[in-house]
């Protein structure tokens, strides 16, 4: 049995290792592709700038886009008293500003946090979740979402998106350059045997790097869910509330129709409810049973 401090530290270390490895992977891949096709630096700089602009647009306006896509409405304090006061109390305990709170009129049970930092945070929950959870269970869910805000997970995923966007644009540029001109595939004799190996690796990275990058992004997202769970327990001191909430949410047969693959990582639980082994590999969330087992270790 481990306490929540140890669980938080363990998840932070694992997240750091994955993110650091991912950064080195992106840099190495960009170098190999540029080397293999003898691309000049303008390709890499152009890809990075385009990805940066796209990511920052999402960073500053993404919360409003997500709320609009989900047809979310501001939550009235009187009508959603438990939701409002739970969020208010936990925000004070979390030492973060009170976020704006929204509701989605849906019988499905889910919730998410968005916003670029604690000063611009939004917590949103479905009416199904608010109707079916008691106050203790709701506290577990809201604590989880507030932990995402305090841990700057939105900002982290933006950085990951910039890296993936840069890689995606670079591979597209490299492919067009190889087939339509504008670049030159490096000759195997340019730098001897080592050059030939790098050239082959560069071509392979053009094919496989986007897949590896996507899987790594999903792995980072899953690790941040474990971190948010542990941080929620630190905030509420009640693992049972979040455990019960996850059990109830995972058994809910209703589907959140406004959810999309682009926003799936935001929710407290996978909105598409698929948890076989293959689906888990391509999921933004770890299996609920694994999250519950990790939480039970903190009881």
C-alpha cells in the first residue's frame, strides 16, 4: 500500500520520462528525415511555425470551441447548488481560483476541465452525472478535474500537440519533396556507411514516426489521468468518493453524443466506452479497473 504523495511522485516521474523521451524522439526524427532528403532548415522552421500558430490558436480559444461543440451552458448556482458549492469549496482547498462552471444537457455521465491555466479554467459536467452522483462522489470527480487544472495538463498537451504537429507537417513536406522535387535524397556515398544507415532510418521514420508519436501522445494522456486521480485523493482525502464515481460512470450505458475523438482526452472517462486490450492502446484513458486498483492502494 502506498500513500497519495508517493503515487503523485511516481506518476510525475513517469510523465517526465515519457515527455523527455518524446521530445528527443521528435528532434531525432526531424534530423533523420532532413538528413535523408537533404532538406534545408527552412522545412523544419516552416513546419514548427505552422504547428505553433495552430496550437496557440487552440490554446487561447480552445475552451470556447470545446464548450460550443458540446453545447454547454453556464451552470446556475441555484439550480446546480451541489455542483457549484463543491467546485467552490474544492477550489479554495486546492488554492486555485474558482473556475467557470458549465453543464451539458445529457443523460450520459461525464465531466471535463479545460482552459489554459488556473486563471482561465472551466469545469463542465453533464446533467446525467450531476443527477446520479451523491455529493461525496461528485467531490471526487471535481477534484480530479481541478487537479488537471493545477497540474497544467492542458498546457502540457498543447506542447505535445506542437511537437506532433511539427512532425506531421515535416513528414508531409518531406514526402512531397521526395516525390515532386524540392529536395534531394542523400546518396549512400555522401558520408560513407554511416550516412547510408541514417538515410535509411530517415525514410523509415517518415513512415512510422507519426504512428509512434500518436501512441506516445496517448500514453502521456493516460499517465496524466493517473496523476489527476492521485492528486484528487490528496485534495479530498477520500479515495472512496472517486472510486465509487468511476465505478458508476463506467457502468453507465448512455453515450455522450457531443463527444469527439478530438476532445476525448478532456473527459474524466472515455466517452466512447471501449476497453478491450486493442482499444486501450489507442485510448486517451487507462482502463477504469486500473485506475480503481491504483486508488484502492491509497485507502
